[in-house]
């Protein structure tokens, strides 16, 4: 029995844990246990979900720590969920044997097999079953449960790779079987005189070639017969059982009736063993894409403790520890920078191609790479609860959400195998009974002569049995889904399930929220227009003094711009915020105001006749001449309306007697928004719609800048939901909604696919969205659609190509056009390699290279 994966999960009912402080006490108490991977207290439901290392602690110990925090555990101890790594379970028929074994295991409440990652997730009643019992049931199906990483090690302790499959014990037996098969063929056809009978009895007559073929069967058929035994034991009609029947049948018929089918049995055993090795190799290649995600996080971390730097395993790092990250090293944990500055490569998490500058106070993620400087990071998430761990876990679990095509394939396969096996039996039995001597059939202008020799039809029946396994057909969808999902994860797009990958590739319309999606969601100053003899610096100095004590986002944006331009401070007294209008304060003893145009209208200003300097904000001889000719623009008639027409918020700055300047503030459009919208259309999206709660004028300005087909403004959350429903009714393929994952939750839930923007580090977005764009990069949206659309194409190709290949081969069997070796190498191994290789093409898709830094300058705009 192998060593099982340690991670277990228990969900406890703690009804008294009904407030955040309660949850904090419980979490702190449980955290004291060794081996705690993650803790998720839900105060609204009174439940506590804890993932832990089953070798370091137990569900009972977790419950005890909860009670020590002062809360009663009412239920949940009886059921536990554990994940088992079963690397040899790499096909649908393998999974079927494991499922049948677990189905009859006492205390097992539910199970989930994932052959594409070689894992089994089992929930069972602890009062009726144990971890060892579940492990035993899985191994009773013929598959070993291995360690936590799902990787075997060789004698040197190196991590096994796909290439080591060719050096495994099964591979060695396969090569020996192949050698004896080749020798047998040489003796059979080239050394005819040497091939004399060496074993002759009244019942058995064996030649040298026959003995060589039998030795080949003994080596090559070992694992096949073993697998067939477990299939029969677990009542699963899979390829191992079918091949066992075919090999054993050929040998027994040869021994019992003197028919020369030893060569067919040896060829079948050898070629099918090769096919199994190829299938395992191709599946491991598919699994490697997920393993690359797991390998992003380092195994060790350098932690500063008691004034010293010590290197410890990542699992031993605690919340609040300060880890030291040197240039070129991977950041081991999620955390906040407390010391140092550096550029961090966040591509493994967010897909951003350009390193992001990090300074004290900035958030960093596990698995990202410190490019240059020295960083000290305070840990904010446990090893099993950081962003990278959640991504890996969600990618693993994404297989459980089966696509409609996958469900169709499984239903079809349930009928396919019994039907083909029945045809195989009829093919072997009926023609010898009805054909006396020979018979001729004319078909499509060709004449085929059939013999009634039963050994010929028996071989045809064996060939059909080989074709009865739907492995390549069944694996065609999940291997494509895993390839697509892992490819997306490595490019900053987290897809929560195959059904969402499929749905995204079918949508005809994309709806986008404005704030935080098409725009940055951060206000910034776009225009500063001095009036009279004032300069831009004069206006910013006054505005900074007025807004320095304001907490309004507009005020914060103005202060930030003034700071950037080096505007000096002024002495501020008697500050007053006038709700809905603006602010008032004494600057160096003079009362100043900042606010909406209407605020100054109330102060008695005749804004229709205040003129603005129009040459870079500076009063020059040219602008004075223009004003003298009455060609300056009136403030309310032109300047303010023009700024507002661009979707900007206008703030006037001045005293009771004089206006000093105009400041425009806006939410900047994302640099790549316009190109992303255009690219979506190029890829085939019919409609791109902007939904916003902002006013009509601002919405129109943004819509024109980014080039959406239509926009809908001043929408409440329920009105956004209704808009999504209307769009969905008008399209055949459905609608995708892109938002921030929190404010747009109702619309995201209503859409065919909900996509959260900028979800890295945002727990809510990661948990609630169907798909999460980890970084604030809209170039990932067309990439997502292209990936999903191509994935659907690959799935269709895999399904119909594998099905057509099986059907074509099966149709040729009765005519003697398909030898048994062709059925094995083409119908089984060839198609398995083909669908896997086709699925791996999805990993080559990358975010559009046209959306690079060169487009930022051209597309940058403001709202």
C-alpha cells in the first residue's frame, strides 16, 4: 500500500460562531495546531471548513481547538473529505474501476475521480470507514495510491518525469515481449526449416515459434491480465478486460483446437502494452501543464526570526512572519512589502508581461519572481491559503464541472462498448455457421469473397473487441478541458470549470461594466485651466490647500496631482465641507472655495462672462489678443460643457471675488480597452455593450472612446440584470458579463458566463466568478474568448475524429482490411496520442501580441 496524500478537509457546524470576532477567536485557536493548511469560517452559516495535513493532526483535534475557543461543535466530525493521488488512473476505464470499488465501500458518501490529474476525492463517514479502508478500496481496483505530490521517485530520489515511463518495469516487460515476438516472427517466416515441433502430445503441438510467442505473451500480457482481473472483480467492462479476453481466447483456442493464433496473441500483448505506455506518456504530458503551476511556489523560505535569518520549509512559515526575498528568488508566500523596493514579475499569477514595481505597503503573491531589488515581506496568508494555492486547487477541481459534450460522450460510451462487444461475438460466431466454404459479396463495384473458416472470423472478433474500448473517444473532451484551463491559468485567466470554458467559446455578446473594467476605477486630474493672471501652479496650490482635508475621491485626485507637480502647501484654517457642493477654507487668511459650477453660481458669479486662457493654460500675448477680439470661449457656454461632454467632472477654484481656475477630474480609460473591444469583434463577437450606473453624458463619452456597439447608462443593479436577460434573449450563444466581481455580482450571476476583472488577491472575486482575469489587463479578455473558442473546436475535432476512426476501422474488419495490430496502434494508441496532442495545441495560444505597450500611447484616453 502506498503513502496517501495527506491533505484532508472537515466541515464543522459551529452555530455560536456568529460574528467576525467569534470567527477570529476560532481561527486563532485552530491555527495553533500543526498541519493546518487553510481555515474558512463562515459566520453567516455558522460553519467552519478546515483543510489539514492528515499525518500531522485530525478532525477531532480541530474540533477540540474550536471548543477551547469557547464554541460548541454540534456536527461535522463524522464526515471527512480526502484527496488521494492515483497516478496510474489515467483513463476513463481506469476511473470506472475505481468508482465501482468505492461504490461498494461502506461509509463512502461521495467520490470524484479525475483521471486527467490522477486524483480521487472521497467523502466518507468516519464512524464507518477509515483512511486506510478507502485507500484499500482504491488499491483493490488495481491502482496504487502514492504520495502527496502524485510523483514517484526513482532509486536516486529524483522526481520522476514522463520520460521515466520508458524505463519502468512495465516498459522492460514490454520490450522483452517485443523481442520474443520479433524472434518468433523470424523463426515463423524466415527460418522455416528450423521451426520444428518441439512439444508434441495428443492434445498440444508447439513449434519453436509458438514457444517464443507464448513467452512474449507471458511478459507482455502480465499487466493486461492483472488489469482484466481487477476489471472483472469490480464488474467493469473496460479495455483491460476486453484485451485479456482477446489474448486469453487466442491462446486457449490455439492450445485446445490446434489453431495457430499464438502470433496474434503475442502481437496483441506486445502492441497493447506499447499503447498503454504511450497513453500514460501522453497523459503525463497533459498533467505536466498543471504540475508547472504547482512548481511555481518554492519549497523553502528565508524567514527573519529573533534577529536572524533562517531557512525553513514553506509549510512552517506562520502568519505575521517576515520573509526575506533576494533578487532572482521566488516570493514564497502572499504578503505585504515592509522593507525594500523592487520590480516583481507577476506573470505566473496575473499574466502581466511587464514587471510591477513594489514598495512598502504593496501586496505581493506567492510564486511571483523578485527581479532586482531586496524585499522583506510580511506574510498575510498561510501556505495552503495563498493566491497560488487557490488557483491550483480551483484548476484541479475545474474537471468536476463537466461540459455538455463530455456528458454526451459519457452517455454514448455507456452504449458503445456493449454494442461493439456484442458485434464482436456475433462476428466470431455467425459467419462460420452460415457460410459454407466461401461466399462472394459485391459492394460499390468491388467483389469480396468471404471464407467460412471459423479461425478467420475469430480473429475478426478479437479485432472488434480491441476496437470496443472508447478510451480515446472518452478522453477527447477532458484532456482538452485540462489543457485549456491550465493554459489560461498560466496566462492570468482562471477558468473555474470546463462548462464555463465551453460556454465562453459560444457567446455572441459581451457586456462590460464601465468603472473598474473599461476604466481604471481611479479618479485622476485630466485638465487644469488657469483663469486671469494665475498659472497652473497657482491653481493647484489653492486646490491642494482646499482639498487636503477632504476625504472625497475627487479631492484625493486633486491633492495627488498637486503633489506630483510640486505645488507648495498653504496655511489652511476654518475648513468646511459643504455636502453635495464643494469645500471652503481660509488659505493664508483669505477665504477660498472649490466645488461644482452651481456652487459658484450661488456665490453670485456671472459665469457666462468669465474667460479662460486657451494656450496651454498660460496667459500670453496671443491669448490676450484673442480675448480682446471676443474669440475666447465663455466658461459655461463652451469650456465647462466641453469638458463635461468628455465625461469629466468639473471643479472651479476661487475666492468670493475672483475665479482662479478650472480643474477637470475623470476616471481614466484603460490603455488597452479600445483595442480589446476591436479585437473581440475581429474574433467573431457580434455585440459589445457597456453597462453603467453613471450618467448619460459620461457613459456616451466612454462609449465613443472605446468603440462599444451600444451603451446603457444610469442602471441600478437590478436593471443591469434585466439588461443581461435582454441581451441573452437576443443571442443564440449567450452573453458574457465582465465586472469587478463584487458590485456587479447579480449581473455576473445572470450572464451565461460571469467574468471578474482584476481578481488577484480578491477572495470574493476568486470565489464567486465563473472566470477571473487575475490582472487589470483587458487584453486577457479577447485571449480568453480565443482560447475558449479554439478549445470548443479542438473538442469537436477530437470527438468526431476518434469516433470516425473507430467506425472506419470497425467497418473494415469483416472484409479483412484491418489487422489486429492496426486496431491496437491506430484505433487505441494512435487515437489516444492524437487527441492528446491536439489538445496540447491549446497551450500555444497566447494573449494577442498586438496588445503590447505600443498600443498604450495610441489608445490612452480619459473619462
